[in-house]
C-alpha cells in the first residue's frame, strides 16, 4: 500500500493495481497495462511519450493511453507520486524476472546491492512494466533492514544474513501462483523437450547433481523449490542461483572453475556459495515445462549405479517426506495431486559418484526424448 500526495491510496494486486479514492470511497481496479501507464505517468512521463514507448516496445496503439486518461479525468483521478517513505531512500535498483512476475530489488547502498546482484544477475530484466513485488535492502544503524513491498520484515546484524534472507524472499515472490497444485522441494532440469524433477530432502545430493547437469548442457528449470500449476500441471521456471554447500565445491570444480571467486555465505550454519547457471541454461521468462519423470537421488558410495522404478503411492509419500508443500489438503486437491503424479514416472536414483549420477539422469532424458520424438 502507498499513499499518493493527493487523495489516492494504491494497493498492488499481483501485476495489477487497486486505487482507493479517499474522498469518494470508490475503488478503481487497473490491469497490468493500466498500472504501468498510471505509475509511468506518476513518475513524470507525459501521454505522448507513453504512446511512443508502447508503440516501440509492443506495437500497441496509443488509443488506450488516451482513453485511460480521459476516464481518470472524469473520475477526478490524477496519477501522482507517493509520499516518500523509509524505503524510498533507495538510489540503486535492479529488476529481475522469476516465476510468474518481475521483481524489483533496490538499496541505498550500491555495494550491498551488488553483493545480492551476483546471485541473481542471470535473471536481470531490462523491459519496462509493472512489478509483482519489491525488496529493499537498507543499511540501518549498526545493521541492515529488509523491506518487502515497503513493509519491514526484519533487522540483521550482518549483510550475509540479509542477503540470504532476501534471496529466499525473492523466491517466495516468484512462486506466488494463485491456485498452485503444490510446491516441490527439489530441482528440475530439461533437455530437448524432456523435463525431469530431482526431489528429496536436504543432503540427498539433488542440488549438486542439478548443478552438474546444468553445466553439462541441461536447462535449469528450478532449484530448491518448484511450483506446479494447478490448471495444466506444468512447472513454473524459478532458475535461481544454485545453493552449493562447501562439501560439493571440490566435486564441481572442473565444471565451475570460476566458482572459487564466488562470495561465501553462511546459511543455516553452513558455508555455501550461490552458483549462477550458465546463460545458455537459463530458460525464458514465459517458459513452462511438463515433467516427464520425478527422480529421488540418493548418493551411496558403496553401491552400483541403478534406477529403481517407484509406484505412484510411493512417489507421493517421498514428496511429502521431502517437505513439498500443499497449501491445504482437500478432496479436490488430493485428487489433483494424485492425477498429476499418476501421469509421471517415478524412480529412485542410486549412484556412487557424480559422473554416474549424471549418466543415469541423462539416460532417463534420452529415453523419454525418444518417446517424445
């Protein structure tokens, strides 16, 4: 929520906007395009320039701009800049895409923002338009404060803890899909039209395996959390930098030789680095993926590499054990999850080393790729 210098109070609604005119008590709802025009006008861009921008970027006729300004004038609505708040101290900002929207991350400290940017630079979005959420990183006395949509979330004594939490909050914004079927704790990779989920609890090796596959030519659909849409069962792209624990740095050294220069963070008491995926491995903002198989990796140094089929009921049990999230279980939700899982093939992936694990996943991708073709 933000109060204009006039008599309007605006409320972000996903990519849209609700405007409350205090003097009349009326509410006006703006779609994403109208919100962009409103906020652009409030920042000082005139009608003719707005028309030119829309035509240049999306070949949109300027009639919409004129009609909106006419209707706002009749309603005595005037787009204006909101009053300054604590988070408006921010002088530096980046826009990123993630999940189903664009996210602004800003700060009053360029060095602090740059530390965050190294973990998300591959998601930078240079297009104009409304944002789904805003994160603000501020120096605050002897520590740091984190704001989400201009509401203070927490105070941190170290920049390390601030950035780690900001990364998680960015994921949370990107995963906000109304009516999602579920959110899986795991990673997902795709290659030549085939997509596999790597699910499991922390410490199962799924992130290390995902990072290796991505460095070897797979697309990074998601790491850590995977939102599954309820309408079509497709996976939303959430390709954040992969959080690699210290024990896996040496294992991935040949695939990520530049990782020695990545900053070290403390996450849940463990040293980690965030590995950005190669540019070629980053999907597009609108890309969606239909999963063909779900794999539950298990590193076992004394075992032979093998893929063990799993029945659907065991897949559901393993997903629940892996801390995958369903907002609330209802008969309809369970029916939807059961149908989605029944359309997948589940496997337990047992591997003694990283190379054999990669080979097993690539074998699954090839096998399903032949079926698709």
